[in-house]
């Protein structure tokens, strides 16, 4: 069966399981002919799923709550890192000096903006600074470190296995303020999503797709050299020291079997309720996850 998987970002090492499953013919043996789609917009996968144009998508679990749609469900969590906001050295100094902070982000809406500001204000509280922050969130592309180098003060929705590695390798002087540093439930992770209607009509295929992905993850975790080979072979990218370092940080963060998302993101759901950025009921939350 021809299957379309929409990513949340450009194709990168976070998506290695799908590349490995194709290279090892795992999906082919399950009669799955997979096409991987890179999005123009971070939310394209959700939109396409809700309209029934694709079968699967990857994205951060926060957006399952933020972009709540009764027809979209999670099959589980297959990758998790840590992350949040990364400040340039000068940008962090501006924060402490109570100046306006310009923050780049691939998305800007009430939910993501509120969380970004909450991270910063909790950080200030940890420093015993009792004031709000002055921020301007600017929608930019996915290249966070480039945006910092071009003069923006901070970047939001950064992943440690990507931008954290990149900032270290380039020896940039930065200040990382991650969700875990300010007691906000982590959501720097990727779930595998499908539509409820597709799942109900194709439960065996969904189970096979999940099983095939888990099998690929086991291969990755046990064979870094092979993971490196497949990534470069499938993406046709030139080998670089940076990408090697990102893959070496990423490969051990995959989950096989998938984590149970319903249990895993419960605290995140509670946080969004307590922060008044979500009004999704407990029943609606429970129905976001496939029984698989």
C-alpha cells in the first residue's frame, strides 16, 4: 500500500528510523510503499492528516494539544531530546538589562508564544528578578543558530540534539534555558500521528508501520556506523563534522518500543490547562491516543 508520511521539519537525523526501515526493506516486507514529505510549514502534516490527504505525520506532542482535532491521534512517542530557548551571549545580556529581546521561532501563536515567555519569566524568577520580560517573537525559518548569528537575541523551539550540538561545535557563547530548567514538562520530542478514521479502517497497517519503525530503531541504537551510512546515502548530503556530531547525539534518543504517549504527556496537558492555553477536557485528551 502506498503511504505518505509528512515530517514536521526538513529531513534530518530525527527521522532516521524511517530511512533505515526503507533501506532495510522493513516496510517493503510489510507491503508498505513509503513516501516521505518535507513540509513548507510546521503544521502541514496536521492539516493534511485532518483532510485525509496523508496517512501519517510526525510532530511535537505539544501540537497535538495546541492544534487539537478530534480526527488526529498519536500512535506513540518514538524520539525525545530536551530543549527550549537558546540565547546569544549579547541577547542574554539584554535580557538581564531589561531590554527588548527579539526571539526567532518557526511558529508564533498564543500557545507557543505564551510558553516561550513563561520559560523566560520563570528563569528570571529563579534569579530572584521579579519583573516581566520584554519580547518580540519573529517568525523565521528552522535554522535557529543561523538566526542567532545574524543578530537575533534568542531562538525558540530549539532541540539539544541539533542546535545544542551545533552551538557547541561552533564554540558559540550561548545561554540555554530549557524546559526542564524551569520546571515545565518537556515536549521536545516526536510522536507518530495518524487520523482516527484511517486508524479505524487500517488497524493492522498502523500496527505494522509502528512495528517496522520500532525494528528500525533497534538497528539504529545498536549500529551507529550503519545509521551514519544510511543517513548520508538516503539524503545525498555531504558528510560534515556537524552532521556526524548531530547523528551521534541523536541515535541513542530513539524509543523502541514507543513510549505510551497518553501517560507520557499527561503532565504537559495539565500544564497547558493550568496556564490557560488549553481547554481540552480529560476525555478529549484520552481520545487523542490510539489503543495499539
